[in-house]
C-alpha cells in the first residue's frame, strides 16, 4: 500500500460510490475542496486508488481549540476495507495537521462508522443528529499531539 497526496477530483468516484450512492454527482463536490489549506490523501494498492480522505482548515463552534482541522469524505472501497487503509491515511495526516499548528481533528461521523473512529482514537461529543439525505451522525474529535 502507498499513501499519496491526491487532488479533490481524484476523490469523487469513491466519495460517490461510498458516501453519496444514488445521489446527484454534484453532491460529492464539498465546499473548500480547493482551498489552499485543504489536503486530500489517497491509499493505493497495486496502482489502484482504494481509500480516500480529505482534511479542511475549519473550526467546529462547539470545540475549544483555537486552530482545528476537519476530516470529511473518508471512505475505503468494500473489497479493501478492514485492511488498514483508512488508518494509514490518518497516520500520514496527523503530522501534516500538527505542522499547520492545529491541535485537533474533528468530523461529523456517521453512526455506522463510530466504531472505526473510536478504534483510531476519536471521542464522541454530544448527541446524535441527522444530516438530511445522509443519515444519523455524531460529532467526534481527536487531539493531535
Ligand atoms: C469506516 C471506513 C472508512 C473504515 O475504512 P477501513 O479502510 O476499512 O479502516 P481500517 O482498515 O483502517 O480500520 C481501522 C480499524 O477500525 C476497524 N473498523 C473498520 N470499520 C469499522 C466499523 N465500521 N466499525 C467498527 N470498527 C471498524 C478495523 O477493524 C480496524 O481495527 P483493527 O486495526 O483492530 O483491525 C470504511 O468502513 C468505509 O468506507 N465505510 C463506508 C463509508 C463511511 O461510512 N465512511 C465514514 C463516513 S463518516
């Protein structure tokens, strides 16, 4: 497996298949995808992109840290799940986030993926909430040291 920085557009097929299946293709274009501080990572297996994640310089109003990053669009294609691809992306992302002087990474986690986020060190805050057309979510964060 190899982890590389990729462009926002490289993430769109996997985002569409795994996170917005059946929804209009335009929904996989997220705000700030092209911002200068945003970065996108991809895990490749034998040259094929199998897992993606995107990181945005964005604070959550309920979290105290002055400078924060937000994780979005984390997904691994089914045949490659449970093989450490998403975790590998996060391991590469943490030092980049720290280098950008941010001390916290947060995400609106699908409740179906909470177990994953807990395994990689995220904590849940607050109550479950619904994102229309996407489903139940919970706010989660991880301190970056
Ligand atoms: C959640 C997801 C991104 C995890 O990707 P992955 O590449 O399979 O993750 P990893 O292999 O790095 O898993 C890391 C650990 O979490 C565990 N894990 C993975 N998915 C899990 C889940 N849904 N619930 C509980 N644990 C999970 C793995 O077993 C692994 O534990 P281990 O190291 O003890 O074996 C992937 O299942 C996925 O794409 N799901 C559908 C899209 C989605 O819901 N994305 C999150 C949006 S908020």
